[in-house]
C-alpha cells in the first residue's frame, strides 16, 4: 500500500480541491482514515482465533492482513480484503490530507511574500 500508484490520486485531489476551497479542515481528513483503519484492526484482533491463522500471533496476523497482504502467510484469507477495505482508504485519506496541507502551505507563503 506504500506504492505511489495507490496514494498519488488522493494527494493530487487533496491539493487541487483545496487549492480552490482553502479550508484547513481538509488537511485533517487523515484522522477519519486512521479511525477506520483502527476499527478494522480492532475487529481483526477481536475475532482472532489461532486455529485459522497457521500459528501466527494476533499481531502477525494484523501486520500481514493490513500491511504486507501475503496470501501465503497467516491463513492469507483476509489479507487482500482487509487491505482494500481498511488500509487503502486510510492511505488515501492521509495522502489527501497531505495534499490539502501542501496547498494551504503554498497559498499562505505566497500571500506573505510581497510582489514586486
């Protein structure tokens, strides 16, 4: 999920949309994505049963399901689905927030510098 193919669109949209709206709340959208990811991780740990995960611990299962997404490790069944449903939106919301923050930062620095 750290591949730029996944988060570039969120960054560009955050930058372009906030370039017109100029609202600081857009830079905080990552909080919603983080809460969504935390809910997915909590639910995965809550429903964890070592019998179904090839002896992996709950932490190993979370790392594999949400970040590595290997179908060969820890049962592999939820790996792709958890990444698509929880990690991808969290990464995109963080990228959107970074783009929105950069847009605000560039606008405020250009507003402070006098034009000659």
